[in-house]
């Protein structure tokens, strides 16, 4: 009788244990699924934000806007042909000689190189494009 | 309790029945334990649901709301977004963004007149009465108010704090550059199906979520649009159009049709096509025009290519030419014998008619066909006009076609043919969608010889140095071209002297052309500054000069490469008779 009792007790214990484990696993899966869904949602939100920012960037950089801002704040006009000379000779032997297009005749040479104003294609991290681009001439 | 009683009874029972009772007792214990365990599981699950999970969802309330939204909106991540459209430098031209649309649940709105008034303040184009009627609907719990709200508008609606106003999110097409290349880009319907332009012709690619890269350069596009717009305003013209074309690859770097419209507001224009047809018409690819004298490029090329006529061949332009019911005059008649370069640079209609006669009707027809001027052009947008060609093609039509009347083509087709003439004689396939690799290379048939192409470049340079297109000259750059001034057809009344189509087709650097720059202005009115003239030389040529100046700065083309002594028009000067200064001034005013 004692033997039967212990056998039954053992079965019950195993059952209880497996039930507990099952609940634990199902809970973990549940949590993991929620976490996954949350991550998916945040990825999709980030992607959407990226798209919005890309559209905004394109809008803020439209040549029409840059031109009007350059005219209004920097008093810049359209460059004249006489302001453009070929710079290939002066750049021979340098790293950028291959891409040496032109440099504005009026531009001062800086230590960084003959291209004083290079507009970055994408805004630097953490800088909102709306503040950044107002002063950059195209 | 029962169990204890049973056990007490067992104590008193002895003998063979006791083992049976023990078995029953064991079974009862087992059953009881199973039930106890079940209750335990239920209790545990209840605790889990009510406390563990309940607490978790409370701490992340926002998240669970988002998650349920995610579940409702279906598989957000698997959803294929319509592809973007970029220019050749990667500037975004069209994209799809999730934008909110506003709707109301009439049952939840308490103070309806107040809400209607507030909404009309946020959206000035909404009418208060209509809005009130919408949000007062009985039975319905959904009153659709407005699509595609801007972030600012959405904020204002949220500030109202009205529980009955809600948003629905859906993709809508955004064009960050507004009017830029509006006609070429085209637009989509609300479901995101392309209805015109690239949106329509590249529908399949875009719908699969793939991006499309165009050959357009937004900087050049802007420069071209700005200059044509200013000419349209200066000469109080009806419309304008222009294109910058790479003569070797056929890539369209810029294409403008004015008046244009903001693509983001396309639904306003598309809703009434009849009223807005002037704005919606793509004058570059769909508009079919008689271009006038620019066609002399093809007549002269046909003469040089199909006959052995040397450049000093003379054509009698002393008196108007009568052919059938037509009398052909020159705008500013020289009234003398003209050589081939003179006919071209002074844009003599009589001379061109005589050239066409010496080429012959059949040969001229064949030549124009080879240039692709007789058939509908194959292009990356589907809105392409059919050229109007004289039928039957007789002697009279050969004559009128020689100076660009009686034949009407699209501007893009005209530029494609001109590109073939100046690029060394190879066929050009214009394109708007950038394709990489083998797809990019199409066989280019030879249409005219290298020698004819070279002669034509010299003649086109002569037009700018000494002929009707002097205003297209930019010191330092090597521009060649041809002016065109066509009288527009006035229905049954024949041609109108007051309604002109003034154009200029330029190529540069003309010794080895890279670009075609074409500008046309529809119905310009002469101004004081232009001494009342509204010809191609006065209206369109200066625009081309300004566009080339801008292009040089954008593309980085140096101005110090031009050597006057090597000008390709110099060898042709010997065929040009020197003129009296007064006459010369008059000539520059001609088309």
C-alpha cells in the first residue's frame, strides 16, 4: 500500500512539475512574442520616421528653396562663367586630381583642400536638417 | 470529513474485505489529488492572468495599444510599400508616407456646431454647413472628413480634444520637390495606382516596392524651369517648354512643361480635367507643334547627306517662291543668291524650299523617317503625341515641311532628331529611367555620316556667331543652334501672324556636342526691350544662353577651353557675303 501511495505521489509530482514547466515555457514564449511584436513595431516606426525624414530632407534641399535662401540671407547670385576655371592643372598629383572639376575662382584655399564648401548628402547624426541647411549654398 | 468517517469504519473492518476497501481508499486519494492539482493549476493561471500579466500590460499600456493596432492593421512589415522615385543623384522625387486621414464618429460628438466651426478654422476649404451635416448624421458612426492631413493640421485637431474625431492611417504619395518635373513624374490615384508620367509607365516596378531612378538632375531641372518661367512672364506668353538632353546616351537631364502644378495637390487639378487641361498637358511629350525654322536643321542635313551639293551651292532667294497656292517669303529677305550657310544662318524659307526641291519628296520623307520624326516616339512616359505628317506627301508638303510648317511633332522628338544630327550621326533613344548594365546599351544605327554631322555643327555655330541666334551666345562656351519662329494655326483662318511659337534648339560644346538645350515659348508678346519682336532669336535664344550659364556652374564646365581661332564657324565664313552694318542689325531680328 505504501508502495502504491509513493508511486502515485511520484506520478503526481512529475505531473505537477511538467505542468509548472509547461506554464513557464508558455509564459516565456508569450513574453518573447510580445517582445518581438514590440521590436517589429518599433522597426516599422523607425523605418517610417526615416522615410519622413528623407522626404523632409529632400524638400528642405530643393534647389528652388536653397536658391531663394541664398539670395535672401547670403546675398548670393548665380555664378558667372568667368568665375569658373578648370582646376586640373593646379591639382595635379593630389588625391583629388582625378575628380578635379572646378573651383570657384573667388574661393579661398583652405587647409582642408580646394573645396571649401562640401554639402553632406545626409545630415550628421543628431542634427535636425531644418537648422542645418538654411545657410548652405547649393 | 467523509474520508475520515470512511477511515474510522475501516479500522473496525477486518478480514478479506479490507484489501478491497484499501484499494478504494487509494483511488479516492488519487482522484482527490487530481482534483486538488487541477484547482491548483486554475488558481495559478488565475494569479498569472490577473496579477503577473495584468501588471505587465499596465506598465506597458502604450505598447499594448500599439500592439493591438499592429495586429489590426495586419502585417505591417510584410506590406509592400510603393517604391520611391529618385533623380540621377539620389535626390528623392516621390515617396509613399503613412499619413492620417480624419473621420468623425457622430455619436461621440456632443457639441456638433462648435466642432464644425473649429474644423473649418483648421481647414479653410471645408464648409461649415457641410461639415455640420456630415457630423450630425444619424445611424452612421463613420463620417469621412478629410484625407492626408499634414502633421500641423493633425496636431490642431488633437488639440481640440474631441473624442469623436479620429484618424485613419494610410499610405499617400508625397512629392517633396513640389512642381519639379511635375509632368514627367506624374501622379497616382488614392489607391496608389500610377495615372500619368513615370508613376504610370513604371507602375509595375513601383508596385513591387522597387525604386526607380530617373535620368533627371534636379539642379538642371530647376535651372531650366526657372529660366523658361521668367521668359514666359517677361513675354506674357501662354506657355513654355524645354529639355536638356544628353546627345550621346539620350538621357533626359531636365524636362519642363509650363504651366505646371504642385504634384502634392494633384487631386485639385485632376478632379476637373477639362478646366485644367492646359495645366495638365505635358507640352514636352504630348503637345504636338509645327516648330518652324528649327526644322531647317533637317532639311539642310538632308541636302548635305543625300546630294553631293557643296556648301557654296547657291539658292535663288531674290523673289518669293510660288508653288501651287503657296507663296513662300523670307522674314527678312536678302533678295539675292544665298549659299547653303547663308540660307541656314539667315533662316531663309525660300532657300530651304529650294533645298527640299533638290533633295526630292521621296528622299526627304525617307530622311525624316530615319530621324524618327514620322512615327510616334518610344519613350519612358506613355503620354506621347502622334506626329502630324502631311498625307499624301506631295511636292507642296515637301516645300512647307522644309521650313517646319505642315508637319507637327513633339518637342522631345525634335530634340532626339537634332541630337542625332550633332552627335556624329548616330541614332538616339531618349530615356528618362536610368538603367544599368546591358539594358543601357541599345544599338545605335548610323543615320547620317560623321562628315555631314560635322558640317551641320559648323552651320549651327554660324547661326550663333553671325546669324539669327546671336543672343544664345555665352562667352567662353561654344554654343551652336538654330532659331525657330512658327506662326500658329488659327483653325480655319489659316496661320495667325500674331500667335507665334518661338523656339531655339542649342547644342554645346558645338565642336563635340554633349548636350542639347531646347526652349520653346508659346505665344510670346513682343516687349519694349525686344523692340516688339517675339521671334525665337529674341525670346528663346537668350533663355538657352542663361540655361547654359547655369549648367556650366552646376556641372563644372570650365569657361577657358574655348579658343576663338579654332571656332568651327570660321571655315564657313568664306561662304558668307559681308553685309552692310544696318542690314546686319535687321537680320539679327529675323527668326
